[in-house]
C-alpha cells in the first residue's frame, strides 16, 4: 500500500472515530448537565463531567486534524491527476512510471536513455540483469516512451527517448517539485 493511500485511509478512520466520539460525548455531556440541574448537590455526578468534557475537547481537535489531513491528501491526489491530464497523457502512463511495481527501474531507464544505448549497455549502466532491462524496454516501447534505433547493418539495436518520453520526464520532475514544496 502506498504512503498516500495509508494517509487517506488512516485519516478517514481516525476522523470517523474521533467525530463519533465527539458527537457521543456532546450528547452525553448534555444529558449529564440536565441531570445536574435536577440534583446540584450530588458530588458523584460532577466528577465524570470533567473527564467527558476533556475527552470531547480532545476528540474535536483530533477530528479537525484528521479531516484536514484527509482533505490535503485528496487535494494532492487531485492535483497530480489534473496536471497529468492537462499534459494530454493517459493516467496509465503515470501509473506505469510511478505507482506500479518496477516503476523505479523504468524511471531510471528513461533517465539513462538521454543518449542511445543498447540493452546490454543499459544493464551494465544500471547494474541490473539484462532480462529485467529487456522486460522494461518492451513495456516502454509499447507505451511509446522510447524508440528503437538501428545502427550499422541493423544488427545492433539502440534505444533512445522519444519526444513524448522527454515530456513525461519533465512532467514527473514538475510533479516531484510540487510534492516537495507542499
């Protein structure tokens, strides 16, 4: 599970529990106040009120922070989708490069392919198994982020970023700046 999703679900659970506690305490304190008005001289009725009021105050602060955290996480998620879709890219490319398993390796391959390289050169440069590089190259070719360039008599295949791949890298850099500034 991604940290952003953990933040969203955690904030939601904490917000619901603390809001429920606050509402329960609100009605519980109101009922106690009515009981106290009927019997103002009973000492045992007054002691629990202080604890309930403290719990009600604490749960209201926790609820406010949790709802705020939830709103901020959802706003960030919306900003990322908005920036990505305004750039005319399919959200599946974002998931391919950021959210899916192996996304870090694909990002490193894209960043390394500023100059033409073959699969073996990429494997050596990134210190990866050539089979892993081979799988990631096929995925990146499918999405059109890199292209194949034949050298010499066509036996050696080199790969280089497409314009779309360069634009995706710039966009991801912009998104990382947005997330680091917030």
